[in-house]
């Protein structure tokens, strides 16, 4: 039986930050983002949770060894800004970075709720959690209470889906049986937007809504209004499918092209060659890779509650 080759050395190692070579820069726009702020706050409050991943570079005699950074550019930049001089690293046995940047599981808003609830149950205070995630206490409480009034069956249907918190709040307005039906419709259509959830509420019979929401509802639509809306939705769906067919081919070509460029830039040898011979071209390729996100579909609200789990 063939033995499986280990992807890392067995023991993590603390390395000088000066010995680690990033393969891309962190743009100023990223440093101002909420994600970067969460990572920095988490490092200040909790320290490093997830080690960086580096690959040892072949050095020459008499020179200190250097390491190519494969995963953790935002963490490294934040640690440098905080004045750290050493960082815990995993030493990879291969210089590929594809796995870390493309095999990432984004958590949903419901999964984030369970993680926050578990942390609170384990004794972590709301104030400390807010500091670690660069949020205010009100936001933590809002995430904690996200599923209040949602029946367990609807939660189970939606827990692994990229449903937005606003959509969950709309589902809460219905009674349990209608919540289940709404969740099934959202899963079946792969549409988890707030607008679609509001439309489902608007199409809900008054007796299927909670008492406090019935008074908020506008007068019932006339049958002819409902029929007109249904006709318009069918026409929109036909147009949408036609656009998707042509758009999908274009996006696929772009995704493949950007993926190829990204794969090239994950090679330390290619980056070193371009930096020496074609620095302007390298900067443009890095800009394309950093700003192009054609295949992302996770909502902003579903960012990882573990702020150190940044990829790339």
C-alpha cells in the first residue's frame, strides 16, 4: 500500500517575520475592510489562532533561511502592523497555494449564530467577543438572537445555506408551517435574498402570519393583481434564463482565465522572474487576481466568526 505523503512538517515552528517573503502585497483598500479589521482585532484580543503556512526557500551558504508565504497574507500584515517580530508557522512540503485559497468553506449566518451561542455558553462575555470580532455588543446580541421565533424544521433546512439575516427575520413573521414552506421554496429556487423572502411574506395568507405582523400587512391584493404579478414573474424568469445562458459562457471563460493567472502567481519561481523582468506586468496581474471574484456567492454576513481564519 502506498504511503500518504505529509503536506506539512509535524511540528509548527516560530519564525522571524523578517524571514517570511509574501508573494503579494495587501492593498490599502483591503486594510480598510471589515475583514481586515476583524483579523487585527482578533490578533490583539486572542493572539494568533491559525498558524501561517510557509515553504522553505533554498538558501545559499552563509545566508539566513527565507520562507515563501503560502497562506496568511492578511494575518502577516496585521501582525507586522502590531509590532510583532515572530509568528507561529506550519512548514509545507510543497510550494503550492491553490488549496488554501480555493478550498475554503464559508460559514452561513445560521452557522455563525451557533458558533456565537456556543462561545457564550462556554463563558465568553459578549464584550470580549465584540472586541475580538471588531463588532459592537448590539451586533453580537443580534446574531445571538437570530433564530428566535424560527421553528427547528426551518432552521434545519436553512442552516447550511447562504441565507441572509434579513431574510431570516422575514421568515420569522410567519407561523411555523408557513416558515417550513418558505424555507423549502428558498432552497428549491436557490434564492435566499431579503427581497425574495419579503415577497414570500407578501404572498402569505393573513392567518399564516403571527398576530403582531398581521396589522403591518397592507390590504390583501386583488385576484387580478396577483395574476398580473405571476405573469410578470414568468416573463422575468424567461428573460433571466436567456441571459444566464449567454452570461454563463462568458463568466466561465473569465473564471478559467483568472484561475490560470492566479495559479501562475502561486508559483514562487514565476513571481520572482516577473518581479525581476516585468515588474509592471506583475503588478497588473496581481491587481486582476485580487479584484476579480467571479465565482464567489457567499454573502457578506456569512463571514467567518473565527476572524483569524483568513485565506490567502
